[in-house]
């Protein structure tokens, strides 16, 4: 028998063991992967194309799910108030929600990690300033910051431009509300790494500060960043849903899950429960699964619990 | 102690100054106040007159000075949308939001703290695991979804509770309360639960994890070794030590109450400050938005100051001047 293959090593590793032994985590991972795949391949999976105005008929509006009496087998989960197939709209909407979620986390991560590195390594006034800003921002709930930013941008851009650029606006506002966590953690780790011998060695050789930060310190501080990123993914998805629900997010022409829930709320009393409940369920399952994954990751990577 | 206080105060003032600057620039760069306030048939001369009388042609530092001065006195200008003074609007809606927030906070504390203590003490029991699972769901469900589900269950299907509005309001002096009427009491139940749910689960998980950490500490072992009954150990020693971070968190929670109140008020059409702010964002009503920004910043700065001072008072470790600290427990 030769040396164990990569797969064997992964299977036997600590992390994967803790993954295997927790059924809930495996279910969560499966659900997350499933939702991701469905969303990514939405154009192929969706039975209808909800954004194509030619195929959407107002006469089909407000139909209940297929298993109910007045349901139409063409529309599995019923239709919304504009006649769009709910299942297809949910698929495309999840796509938008996930895209905004991921991009926001990446944005927040890049900004936060960079600022944290600089703050921890350079120290002095730069450090104090960045950390002050981060602290202040951390004490204000993210939604408020996102709302204020979104509102201001709405005033600066015209309504049309705002809706066209909505993904960028959302990524910017949500990303801005989450960078401080990354910055704080990375700064802490950087402060620790800074005094280690390999950094001193790099400085003795004469490497530039940027080079040391980027190629030597950064790889060693990325561990906790992964956990924070996962937890913040759930937060980002929730934030986007909330902003869309409140009317300052994705517009109803190409709705995300939050927008759909908002639209559906108007019809709840007329008995059209499916427009709100189904997107709500998908959102809840998605966020729950991501939260569970984040929880597991945090416990698995926590040195204190090993 | 005094140096600490002074430093924090100076920082607070600096933050408020920056926030005031941001709020001021919102006015400058977002839309044109004159266009927002007059109709379309106003002549150019009229607009110029309005511009002059509003002081919009003054140099920027002068404008900022006036803005800051007025803000400090509570005058935030006139809302574009409602055409009334912003401060009046805010004061009108404050009772609604405050009653909702306080009810929710009390609910969250009443249910969250005991739940946290219980799940911390009996972490492997079935009830504990059940509560923990429910709390995870509580954190994952967005507030507005919980609100909608509650409305659907209790208002649409069961018809027990109203689904929007505040019910009958009773005026006591300048304050309008909805606690004194049956319909008012019924109306506040669902929004308060919705608002409280997130806080409740948060508080519960926090107290639980703090209890777990503290129960591992040495001084707990020593207390048990001394023969103290469980009750004394758990409540007298363990719980007291969990309080320090809990204070910060409660401070933070007050903040998130404001944020989630916006969502809850929107879902339930509750006529409070949160709904006012959201409508302002939707129609880009700058005076209300900038007033909100300043008020919220002020609120948070004050909360942070109080929390910092409370920390100082509650945690004796912060008051020890010698660096060694003697290894005693707090």
C-alpha cells in the first residue's frame, strides 16, 4: 500500500471527522449545496422564464399551487399577482439573493481584511483611527447603516439608475455594514503574528512592509476569517431580504426572495398565502442551513474545544 | 477615572461632529431642497428668493454652523413629504415606538434570561436541546418573516388578534397610550412578540455561553469544594460573573431594538418613528433621514458612554491600579 491518497487524508482528518459525526451539519451542508445548485442553474431548471414578458400572462395571475382545486399543473407552486410562475420566480430570486449575499461578504472581507492587516501591522494612529471607526460601526446595527446608505444613494441616483445598479448598491451597503468584524479579528491575529520570528526574519532580509503583510502574515490570519465569512453570509442574505422587503432593495420586476415576500403580504388577507409562504420557507431554510454550517465551522476550528 | 471619562466624552463629541457633518452633506448633495419644496410652476425668481431666504447661498461653513446649531436645539427643518416640522413628527410618533420597544425588551428579558440560565445549567437535558434548536430557528428567521407568519396564524387563520395598527389610543396629557384599551392591548401583542423574539434568542444564547464558560472556572470548583449548596454556587457566584459582558450586550441590544422596530413597525403598520423613517427613505425625504441619523448617532454614543462607565463600576478588575491584579476573582 502506498501513501494515503488525498481523499483518504481528507476523510481521516479532524475536520472531516467532526463533519461526519454531526448529522445535522451534513444535512445543512446538503441543503445549502442543493439550494446553491438550483439557483446557479435556475435558467436550466426553471420550468418557466418569469422575466420574459412575452410568456407571462396576466390571466394566469393569482393561481394557487397545483395540488389545490383551482390550481394549474403548469404552475407547481401557483402564480403571483403578475401571472409569473412562483417556482421559477423563487429560483431566480434565490439566485439574486445568493449573488448579493456572496458578493457582499467578499466585499466586506476584502475591505475588512486589508484594513485589519494594515491596522495591526502598522499600528500607531492608523490603527487607532481604523479601530475607532470599526468600533463605532459595530455598535450600530447593520440594517440601519445599510438603510441609511441605501436611502442616500437613492437620493443621489434617479429611481431608474438606482434600480439598474441595485446589485452594486446592495453589495456596497451590506458589505459596508460587515467589514468591521473582519477588520477586528484580522487585526488581533496580525498583532500576534507581528512579533513572531518569521516576520522578524522577513524584516531583516529587507522585504517591504506590503510584501510581508501580503505574503507572510496574511496566510496565517485567514483561519478565523473563514468562520466569520460563513456567519456573515447568513447575515448578508438576511440583510438583502430585509432591504428588499422594506422596498429599498431589489425591485419587483426581477424580485428577490425578500421582494416576493413583501409583494405577497398584500395578498395574505385575500387568502393568497403561497406568494408569501413559499419564498419565506426557502429563505428560512437557506439561512438556517448556512447558520448551522457556520456554527459547525466555528466549533470545528476552535482550538479551545479540541 | 476622571481621565477615562474625559477621554470618552471627547471621543463622543468627535463622533457627533462627524455624524453632523455627514447629515449636513446629505442635504448638500442629495437632491435640491428648493425643488423638493415647491411645485413645478414656481418661477425662477421665486426659487431664487426661497434659496436666499433659506440661506442656501451662504458659504458652506456658515451653512454647516447654522445646521449644527439648529440640530443641537432639536430643530431639524421641515419634512419634504409631510410639510411639517420634523421634530413635531418625531415627537408625535415617539410614544408608539417607545411603548412597543419597552414591551418587547421586557418580554425578551423575562423569557431570555431564565432560559439562558436554565440551558446553561442543564446543558445536556432534552428541554435544553429543544430550546437551543428553537433559538437557532429564531435567529435564522428574518424578523419580518416571523411577523408575517404570526399575522397569518393569529389574524388571518384564527382571527384572534388584529393584524395592523395600534388599536384604540387613550390620551394621558401629552402621551398617547394604547395600553388602556382592550383593542390597544390586543394590537401590541403580536408586534411585541415579533420584536422580542430576536432579542430573546440572542440574550438566551449569550447568557448560556457565558454561564458555561464561568462554570468551568476554578473558583466555582473551590466554592463547591467548600460545600456551598448548588443554589449559592450557581446564582451567587456564577450568575454574578456572567453579568459583565451581558451589560455590554444589553447596551447593544437597545440599539438593535431600534433597527428591528423599523421592520416590525412596517410589517404591522405600527405608527411609530421606525415607520416614519422608512417612509422617508422610500421617498428620499432628506430632513427626516438626516434627523434620524443624528438622533440615532446621539443615542448610540450616549449608550456606549453609559455602558463604558457601567463596565468600570461593575468589573473591579478595571479599577485595579497594579498590573498584577493578585489573581483574585471578580
